[in-house]
């Protein structure tokens, strides 16, 4: 009987509402990517399941901008690419001289894929073929631009080799469709709506990367991993395409209340089916993926949840 009473009490504690109503802002990305629907889906889950919390997904310039929003407390949660999060936390790369030490992770949610898209008749079939072309490298302050630049530079190319355009996902798709640019980079969870829409109106080609190009990129960015885009993912894509994957991380400020961080982490992993219904990328939202892929320490509230479910937490993820 004592055991039953204890279990009931623990259950009530785990689902207790927050002490006071809280407005939570989730920094995402542009509306043509995956961050916005994933962030919006999680905001709905928070509103439905955490009493006293009111969450909203915000459109942003994505990963790099989101790190600043978390640092300044202008957003409560943010989605960002693992390499961006790693650089911000360690003060390297684009974050040299502006280290953000107060970043903590709740989870790694799903992997992005670097997708280089062109029209089928463009004549572009490899990275080298971008020379002299008009190429979108992603929105300013986005993880897409960080990934594109790292991939290019590790393979002996730079923006001097082509005409770079800094466009968001929807702008990139529109510009390819209208012939204003020749190719564009996306770093996003596949399939993504802007490429799906482009493929529905134009014959497109996704550019694969060679084993050597991927190995070169991994040397410079350890968070990169080989990733295969499945055949049939987009209209006209008859064969699988080899590219690079990068985890996406759900981050918060280290000052977030431990109880709130615990509730958010618990919600993410115990109602994942609701997020999958919003976007299939969430099929990769697992505790195992978080333990393998997260590049910075977890928030103590997240650690509390993972310990509760007896996850094997690597030492590197403990603050």
C-alpha cells in the first residue's frame, strides 16, 4: 500500500502545473524549413500539456541568430544546428571572441541534411560545377550558410569561386524556379516544403557529394556525418543521393528553471507521436539520438528526466 501511495504521489508531482503562468518563446527559422513546423508543433504540445505555460514559435534567421536570442534571454528555447551550437559554446568559428557559455541542451531532435539543389538541365552535377554560377548559400545568420561554407572551404572552394546569394529557403526555391540563380543550399530536415514545392513545378536535381568530399568536410567539422537522401524523396528523384547530416539541437539558457526544463524534456520524449504528426523528421527524436549527437552539456532539468528513465548519459553531457 505504501508503494502505491508513493507512486501516486510521484505521478502527481511529475504532472504538477508550473507555479505561475509563463510566456515561452521558441526561436525557429524561416517558414519554408523544418524548424518552424517543429517549433510550432512543440509550442502546441506545451500549451496542451503544461498547465500555466503559453508557448509561441517565432520566425527567425535560424541557428546563428538563435544563439544570440538564447544568450540575451530574448527566446526561452531555440532550435539550432549542432555545429553552430558547438561553435557558440566553445567560442570558435563564427563565434570567436563571442563565446556563449550559458547554452544548455534539452535534446537533439533530428538530423539535418545538406541539400544542394539545381534544375535538372542546369549542367551542374558536382560541387566543382558551381564555379562561376549564382548560388544561394542560405539566409544571413543561418546554420545553412555555416554548413555550406564549411563544406565548400574544406573542399578547396570559397565564395570567390561563384556569385553567392544569401536567401532563405522559400526565396532560394523561388529564385531557382524563376532562373534568377543556378543552385541553392538547404541545411534542413528532409523532406522540406520549399524543395517539395519547387520539385512540383520544375524538374530538379539534387547534387550528391563524393566520399572524399564528405571526408574532407568531416575533418573540419566533426559533427558532420554521411547521410543518404532516399530515392523518391522529391518528385523526379529516382536514385538515392549521398550527402552530409548534422544534428539539430533544442537549446535553452542555463538560467532556465530546473522544473520547467524537466517538464519540457519529459513532454518532448513522452509525446513524440504528436510531433511526428506535425513533421516526419521527428521520427528521429529519441533518447538514444540525444545521447549520441548532442554537442554541449545538458540542462540539469533534462538530466533529471534522463536519469529518471535510466538513460546512459555520457560524462561530456553533464555540466
